[in-house]
């Protein structure tokens, strides 16, 4: 049986393992670039271990060695099939184990402790309760008064089971998942610690006699076998926490590598990304992997940011998401969904879906201001970043929107690479020193980016095509001419 896990469970390992890499993807970027559905697509068929590692790589980037392992699996089908067989039991795990292995940290430090508290000292004397119960039951055959302590002790046994039932059940799922992890580790004979993994797995398993049909209930309720195993295995995990963390990362890393190789083998178009300098973005025939009918396009930036304009509905937002996702895929996994890619290994931050929050008393413009403040703070990091921005400051009037956008975008472009899309095409002139103007157009059923700014808008045309009354359309065009200064004098 394969179990499903919540997004928060998938994210747990990354939250606990501490900071690493060259800047983590923040929460709004994760939502704006639709990285959750992308991660599910990439991790299809992977266990909770592999999905947790994929999540961490997508959030923080990965080493070159990880991409090399995926390359090797893609070229060696036999090795891929053997690894799939070795890791298949991981998909039976019904619990995530990182919370029992990793101590929460706020920076990249070596974890030396276990998150599990010490086993209480009184647990060492737990065996006395069932022994006393059995002794009183035996004595009652010869001395009727012994029934009293026998009844009292049976109630004590019942109370102990009730008090620890939920904790034992939760730990049982974690212990079984750890055994699956250690089994997968032990099956990789050339992996460091494979022999130790096999030994530790056997120690975590329950005694075969206590799990035999018809015996388990008596062993648990009378002899407290489940509770003894609970304390013994927690003591064991606590004592071997460092090795179990290494085992987790090895097994999870291999499962993630296998998932990526499996994913790439199903893709019609992809390439290994080459790392460019920090202000170089070259993507040829790039596409979005979640859109099967997505139109490929070319993007080339060399030293400047880009202001992108285009008619309503032509696909500007999809373009931005395509570029952002491919940049993150290159940083995390080493590949892009393109014919060729030359991209920087930099953090990516997005601002695309700001909304008002009635429950928090925050208007749309306030949420946009908050996000702009966050991006400016991120831009102060020592290394540069890529900023993906769609329709900045649409929550206020035209003049204030353009003025605030120009000020913020100039600052961001001075500290990173900005890809911004806006219907306020006047921004192109205000940002001409730092942003190259690019126009999105459709030619021969394909989107192309050409130098320039949108000259003919289609907002009023769409209004007419949407079934509005002709008087509304005419009035809208009259107002548009007046505001544009084109109304001829009477």
C-alpha cells in the first residue's frame, strides 16, 4: 500500500535540516510559480523520503554531484531498474521520520543531538508489573485472597496501555518507516554503512513471537511487549541519531535521483543547463512542463533586465512562470525544459499573485507594498538574484502606480536581474537605462519576443467582443481618446 502525505509533511525535512545553498525560495515565490504542482509531477512514484529531498533541492538548490548521479541513471537503464527494486519498499512508509531524527536549526551547523527526549528511568522496571500480575494470578489458585492484587494489577496494566496507546501507535508507524529506510540502505552493498544499517534494522524490529497471530494481544496487554519495544526502540534511535540522519539523506537522495531520472525519461524536450554568469539568461525553445500544449519561446538577456509588454491574454504571465520555473529547475536539478539553456545559478523570487486579505485588514495595494518591501530586503543579500514580477502596483491609481513601480524596479535592477510585465507601457521609457523592452507577439502559432514596446492595446476590443452594449463600447472609446489627448477640438 502506498500512503499519501500532506504538503507540510513533505516540507518537514527542509524545515528541520537548516539553511544551505545560495538562498531559499520563499513562500510567495513557491505559490506564485506554482511549484507545489510541479513538485508533485517531478516526484510522481517517489516515496515520502524522495519527495522530501526533492522539495529541499527545489527550495535551496543542489550540488553538481546530484545532477551527475541523475545523468548516470539516465544512461544506465539496468542501474536504474536495480535501484528502483532496492528503493521500492520505501513507498510502504506510512510516516515521515525526519522529525524524529533532525534537531531544528537556524543555520548550517552539524547536528549532534537527537530530537527525542531521554527514555524515562522507570521504564527499566516496567517488567515488574506483568511479573507481579502473573504471580498473583498463579497464587489465586491456592489462596483466594490473591485475586484482589490480581484484579488491581490488571487494572494497572489496562491503565498503562490506555495512557500510552496513541504514543505507541504513532511511534510504531515511525519505527516501521525507519526499518524500511534501513532496509533500502542495506540493499545498496556499495553504500557506506550498509552493514550497520542491516544490524540496526534487525534491532528495531519486534520479536517474531510477540507478533505471531493470536499472540500479539496477550503479549501487549499482559506482558506490555509493545510498551517495552516502544521504549527500547526510542532509546536505540536516540543513540544512533547521527547514523540514521546520514542513512536518511543517502536513501532520500537516491530516491530523489531515481524520480528525476524517471521524470526526464518521459519528457519530450529538455536539456542539461549550462551555468552562465550572474546576469546571463539564454533559453532556446523553453516551455512550461505542466502545460502539455505550451508554446515554446526564446529568451536572451545579457547584462540587462527586461520589461515585457504584450496584449491581454497573449501569455505574459505564463511566460514569466515558465522562465522562473526553468531557472529554479536548473538550480535544483541541473536541467531545463528547453532545447538549450545557459542560466545563472542564483535564487529566484517572484511577485505575481498579490491579493487583498479581508481577514487581515490588508488591501491589494498594501499587500503589494509589503511584497515589494520583502523583495528589496532580499536584494540586499551579498549575491544577486532574479526577480519575476507581474503587474506591479495594480492596486492604486495609474500615476502613483507608475511612479512607485519605477522607483522599486530601478532599485531591484541595480541588485539583480528583473523580468517585469506590466500594462503600464510608459514604464518602459522610465526604465530604459536598466531594462530592455521586449514585446510578446504571436507569429505562425508561436510566441516570440522582439525588441520593442506594445503600441496597440486590445483592452477595448476585448470589451466589445465580450457582449457589452454598443453604447458602453462607444463611451469607453470616447473616454480613452480624451485621456490620451487625441480628442479633436470641436
